[in-house]
């Protein structure tokens, strides 16, 4: 039997290894996050509202997280390319999606394409709401229409359906473009785009679009597009001369969207909370707030629990609206 002063070398090595591992685990806990760059996948093209907002938040979020935050555009198919990639990613919080809070690109856009949808809170879960956005009815600057009622009259008198774009079948611009046509009594032709439809809209190859203010306001200010109405309960400070849809003759016609940050469904709660804290801190920076407000968006970030409640309520309301317009919900 060995004496207390003479420990076998094999046992000593084992004890040293165990001690080293314990020290390493203490300095790098299992739930440490992040450990590498964070990617924000965007299911719409550069210049779209999710893209603009993601790039605005990336730098301050990176400063908070201590790792780079990289924005990657994967447009097409109503946002489902990006959401499917995030759902299939390792659930460690390093691959995320910025898209609408109603979950259109997670569920309905898949169903609209005849594909099996992802599931809210299972395949993807919300990390936090980024902002509340406002939506505009837009026409080319060259269009002769000067008001929403004038637009409706010309659209109803057209000899063929008038075209409007979206980011894909089942996307929110698709829903809102069709909703406007059915409410005002004209026939529209939906044209889904993988890339930005702005050039075709500016050039008059499309007749109108319903897009979020973050994407539309810069084009209105540059004189390339005209805004006929905002689908909110109030006018925008950034576009004070543009009436609400209700003021323009559509009582009760409103829609506000929201952008959320999404993670794979099995992402650890600790990583979700860490990401949410970085998101909230970034969105509250004065420079970020000022820029969002200039784009007509309300930077009102939510904590995780409030975001979950908001997403559930928004998804329910989105289903109701979708059933009214398309005759089906998800």
C-alpha cells in the first residue's frame, strides 16, 4: 500500500487532469455565450425593412456581445429560405433571423407555397421585438393619381388587373396588397420578387405596393415614389402630409407590423436572454432611436416574456385578417 507521501504517477496525472478540466470549466462555463460571430439571416433583399433595421442594430449589438454580428441576405420564397436555414441551424444562438413578428415567413408563407410549415415556438422562437412599424400605400412618382380614392377609381377602370409586388407568396406585402385591392374593389395581379421590386415600381412596371415605412420613406423623400396613405391610426411625423387610410376614406382600415429577432426553437434560455439584453440596449441608443424614427418606425423593444405574448397576439390577429382576405388562416 503506498504511503501518503508517495502517490502513484498514474493517479497524480489523473488528479492533475481532473483539476485542469475543472479550472477550464470554471473559466469557460458551459452556458457561455456567445463564443463566435452571430449571424443575422434576412429573408428579404438589401434595402428592405428587415435588412435596414438589422444593419442598424448589428454594430451596437456586437459591442454588447463582444463578438461580431454579421448580416446575411437570403431573399426569396416569402422569407422561407432564411427562416428554414435558421430553424435547421445549431440551436446555440449564433444563427438568427430578423423578420415579422406575426410569423408569416415561419408558417403561412410555407403553406401558401404548398409546403409543410415550421411551427412557432417549436422550430423558431422569438428573442425580442425590435420595433413597431407602419405601412404605406405607394405608387410611382410618375403616376397621375394624387389620392387613394383617385387611385381606386383608376384601378377599377383599368382594362386588366394592376400589378403589385411582394417578397414572396404568403408574405405580409402579399397579404396587404391583396387586402387593399379587395377592400377598394379592384382586381390586382400579385408579382412575387426574390430581389427588390423598387426599380420596377419606380419605373411604372408595377402600379402600387404596400410596404413598411422603413423601406418606403427613403424612396418618397428622394422623389422616386409617392405615398398615398399610411395604414396606422395616426399620421407619421416623418411624412406629415400623408393621410391615414381612414382619413383617405377607408374607415377602420389599419395595419401595423412588428419586426422580431428569432432563434432556433431549442436555443438555451440563457442565450436568448443574453441576445435580448443586447438587442434592447442597442435599440435604446439615441443614435439608433433617432434613425428608426426618421424611417417612420417606433423603436419599442420588448423583453423576452413580453415579446412572446405579443407574438401570440399578433399571430392570432394575422390569422383573422388572412382568413378575411384569402379565406383561410394558417
